[in-house]
C-alpha cells in the first residue's frame, strides 16, 4: 500500500458548490460552507493514517470516532461526498452543535 500524504490533502482540499448541499443532505444538517470546511479539515487532521485508503481515483478517509467517511478525488483533492458510517450518537453530532 502506498503512502498517502495527508498534509498535501489538507493543503489542497477544495469544494464545489453542489458538494455543500450534498454533505448537508447526507449528514442531515444545515451547516454553512465555513462549518463544513472546518468539519472536513478537522476530521481529516484527526484521522489516523491507517484510516486513509486510496481506491481507484479516490481517497476514502474513515473516522470511527466521528462516524464519518469522506470521499476525495485523488487528482484534484475535491471533496466528492461525506457519509455516516454508523447510526449511533457520535462526536460528529457534538462537533456540529458547536460549529
């Protein structure tokens, strides 16, 4: 398995207008663009390197603590989507409340 440069991901991460809506829909939230960007940045920063996976043209960042998986295009570093990876109450809910 090749090394994934998390610093480069954090440095180059970007968003489309539609992805903000998609993230709010998938997470059942009404976060602002800034809140979403802060959430994504913090989750990526706090995720262990072993929880980063590159499959095809995408990176998958799975964070069990936040019960969230972020899909990022490996070429453009554009966030594609965010999914919950569990239904239990998580730190994600707390983070969303304080954003």
